[in-house]
RNA sequence: CGGGGUGUGGCGCAGUUGGUAGCGCGCGCGCUUUGGGAGCGCGAGGUCGUCCGUUCAAGUCGGAUCACCCCGACCA
C-alpha cells in the first residue's frame, strides 16, 4: 500500500469526513470539491456500489453507462440547456466551436438514447441505471465528499406506459432504497421525506439521514416514520397530507440531515417535451411516464464516515469496509513471521479480505492505524500468545481484546 | 455571487521595528529499543502561492492575480 496515514489533517479541511478519509489515506484532495479515491477509498466505494447494484438488479434494472460529454440539442428541448434554468452546468467546446455540456444528470440523455427502443407498449417498462461521475459547477463546494463538484452518483430511470405502472414501480424503488440503506448500516436513521414535487405529483421523496453536519433539516415523526423537508413544511399540500395521516405539526421533531437519495416522478413531461412516444394497444401514439431515482454514492460514503467515526478514527461495517481484517505481527521473529504469513494466506483462501500491516513498526503505531482506517476486525500475532497457540482478536467497536485459537477466529469471521 | 479569513519543506505551525528562514511530526542513515503513535546522534528536504513594484536589502511594505477555507445566497 503506497498510502500513509497522517497524524494531523490538512488545515484546509474542516469537514470531519474529509479530515478522517484524508488522514487514513482513503482520498486525496485535488482541488476544492474534487477528490481522488485512493485504493482504500475505492474499495469502500465499490462495496457501496455493489450493494446498490444488487438491489437495482433485483428491481429489474439494467446497468449501462452514459456519457459525460453531452450535446446541447437534447437539453434545449426541455429548456435545461439554459444557464438561467440550470446554473451548475460545466460547458465546453469542440475545436470546431460546437458547444458541449458536461453531464450533471442524465434524464435528457437517457430519453434521447432510448428513443429508438421505445416504439410499442410491448417495449415498456424499461428500467436502466448507471454509476456515473457527475460534474456540477457548484458555486461553493463544501463538507468534504458530501458536496463536491465531481461525485459518483447512481441514477436509475424507469419508463412506463401508465401512471399506474410508474406509481407501482416508484413504490418498489422506495422499498429497494430502504433495503440499500439498511444494508449500508444507516437504515435506522434514514427517513423517506416529502420534498417538493413536479408538475405531475404533489411531492417527490428524499431519503434523509440524520447527520449533524448535513445540509438539510427535516420535520420528523419517528413513530409513524414520516418526515417532511423543512422547505415544504408550510406547503398546503403537506398540511393536508399530515392531516390525512393524523399528525399534528407540533408532534414533529426538527432534525438535521443529509440527503442520501431521492426519487422523482416526471410524469409524461420529458416524453412530451422531447417528443418520444410509443404505440399503445390500439395503435395510438402516447408519451411514456418517466421516473428517476438517484443515490449520491460518494455522499453516502461521507455520511457513513461522519456518522460512525469515533475519537480514534473511522469505523466501517463489515459490509463496506475496505477489508474485514487488519492483521498485525508484533516483532519480526522467524516464528511470528512464519505464523502471520500462514494466517494471511489462510484468510485470503477463505475469501476474507485482509490487510497485513507487515511494516517494521512498533505495535502502538499499527494499532493506531488499524483504528484510524476503521477496519472492523483486528488480529494480532505475537510471540507471547503464539507460545500458547493463540491469537489476539479485537473488533473495532469494542475496547476489549480476547485471545482465540485460529479455529475460533475463523468461526467469528464467518 | 456578497461578506470574512488564510497561503512559509510531505503534514501542522513560528518568523519582532524590512537585514537573506526555523520548530514539531514525517522522511534517510546508525546505535539502543520492541504490546498503544520509542530514545539518542547525524542528515536530506523550502524559487516563503504567483507576478509587478518600493528599497542598498522583502517571508515581512504596496498593488495585482491565483488558490484554499468559513458564513450567507444557491442546490430545479
């Protein structure tokens, strides 16, 4: 591993997520709001992506990847090329002066791409998704990887023949999202939140995770698992909705949150603006219904880093840690090295991801780094315990170590 | 974009009324250490963000510019 840990975070980082991720060697700051993902960070990112991918596939999603370079024509059809309408465009030009945009979202691109495939009601529904690096010319980047100018997003788009079909899928997507946040370990603190809608629905839904450094504020009813974005709390539609759910505004708790996902119903808006229609069973041309479903993958990583970190550093769950085991040898006795090598090979063979800190460093330094990196399980091979045929084991979240045989260790890690 | 602040070895910082840059961590070598970020010794590493100016002399003074941070606005 080429990365090193730092005792002190760079002075220009204030956000806890970025401070810890930089100190532990997960990310590198290229410029404001732009971060590189180093080997450890990339592993976390890929694990989060894999969980999302599995749930998207379970919904019938088909993965693809769209382009960063966008032609302006498709976006002009929906007025969203205009800098007055969308103020976060990065735009550039070809050598021949043709204007291009760098993608900040992909609704128009997807609709344009799918045009030849949407001809008949038999072609629908279509559910496609991608993991894409989005580029947004934010006036002010902040909060480390929680709000960058370049970030990884999962965006899914679904096309349907009717409002009914879209609504049904939309609800399935909400459930899939809840499973994703559960698997990522933030399910308990993540709430489906009413947010501003569009022309075709009263509301959209955001997934808001309780996080003291988040940028949003929601009104929350934990008992009924209902939340409202504060920007919508005085909206008449919300007032009606709360009344329907028999909730008094005074029962709601105001909490600070970070938006980790959203789902949005575009109705037939995009299809009409971009003039993409299909033939229904009677041969009549109709616009399709479009839903879009986003998760800020890198932001979720930042939120998790913030939420679970303690005074010693990052804390990852087994599901998304860069490795499950941090293996430490104490001293360089032949016997220790031989046994650590053996254990390292056995762990790899068992499919357990392991980082072996084989540096010629003192134990304290290795312990500190294991904790800073937040690797969930720490295993120590020492001359003292080796004499008794034991290993030391300690989970990241506990302060107490225990001595185990190799067999018990493997049982624990199963 | 409005307001405020900061740029000095890889990281964190000091540098007085202008006189030619220093500390801690980290890094290299040696010896001693070896279960919670070791000790001693030696050493490497800096166009002081950049440009222009003032001056015999600029890290220090003036102007411009670039970058970064914070607060606000923005986030469809």
